[in-house]
């Protein structure tokens, strides 16, 4: 007799149709996760993308955890998610709500239990993330609330600090780097935006040491601390030899303060759309010169 399925009266085993709707839904969701991940790996293999994870032991093997990652290009979640799978964790991401409006993509996002974020009404995403954490899920937030066109950690939303303070779950800072060369974005106003996938890039994902937030902690101060931690992780990847521009190279894919020609945080302001509730940076280059409000 198979284990895990109690027999029906008469000794018969339950059929798939007789399994609970919740169980079937769970199997279906994880099937979507596995299938989508497999397709992603096939695409990355075709593009000859090399991936490396660093200090992934900081991601717990079980239990709720809140990850806070930088956002330098659209495929961030692909690599953070794959790094999570190396620890047996299926990470649930908070992403732009308009992705749910794309055929097939929206179905996949819902099935994988990712969370849509509407910046005009973010409370629903906060509550959904809180429910996932209560269920013991790993949840990843991009607290910059948009792509950083300077490749530095820009102003951060206080949602990570609020979730961690309310739930008591540990926060794990995350940095991903190299993927901005796979899918370059517009870095200057005179550039034309578009999709152009590049082959043979190397992508690194680093996990920082977990920390918890006290019930009486100040959210702004916690967010400043998170910004410092994320900056330390990100610059650790950006200064790796294989990510460092060659002498004289015009590297728009690398931050200006580390030898690249990407816009500085001040120059990136016309491209950045920073929500009004974001916390002004006290971390990274030119922190005191960057405006908090650009929306």
C-alpha cells in the first residue's frame, strides 16, 4: 500500500480526483515553478550564461524568510530564484503588477504564487507577502521599487523593515550582478530603450548575513541599515575581477564610482521613478546629493 494516502472504505486507495482541492492546487503551483525554471535554464544555457552563488548558506533551508534584493535589470528574479532553488527554496517574488496582464506570463506568475505590486495601492501586496510569510514561505522584495539606472542602491522603500518588524522573520540581503549585461537597459536619456540579449555573460548572486528587526525598531533606521548591507554586498560583486571594466573601456554597464560610465546617482534622477515614501539614501556614492522624491 502506498504511504501518505489513507485507504477509502473497503481498502481502496483514493484517486487523483478524490484528492483535496488544496493538494491539487499545491501540486499544480509547484509544477508551474518547476516547468518555468526548466525553461529558463534552457534559455540561459543557449545564451551561454554562467551563474555562481555566494554565501547561499545564509538562506535558511526551511521556515519564513524575507529577502531584499537590488534591482539592476528585469531578469533579477530569474537568478535570485535559481539561487534559492540551490537551497531547496521556491522563492515568492513581489513584482510589477502589469506583468500579470501579459498572456501566459500572468498565469505563470499567479500559479507560482508571486505577488503583484501596484505602487498606487501597495497595501494589497504587503498583506499578501505577510500571508506567505505566515505560511512559512521565502519572500523576496525589491525595496528600490524600480530599476537603479546608476547601478547603485538607490532610495529604499520601508516595506521590508515594516514586514520584518511585524512578522519577526529574518531578513537576508541579496545582491545580483552581471545580468545587466545580459539585458542592458537605457542608461542615458539619449539612448533608445529596447530588448537586446547578450551572450556569454557571467552572473553572480550573493547572500548576506540574516538579521532580525526588533518590535520597537525605527523603520527609517532599519532601512538605512539595509541600504548599507545591500551596498556592501553589491559592491563586493561589482569589484570582482571578471566584472571590472578593462582600462579605457567605455563601460556603461558599470557604476561610475567604480570605473564605469553609467550615470551617477544624480545624473540618473531623470530616469529613476522613486516613490515619495522612499527613504533617502545615506549609503553609496553621492548619497547626500540624491533627491528622495522623483515621481
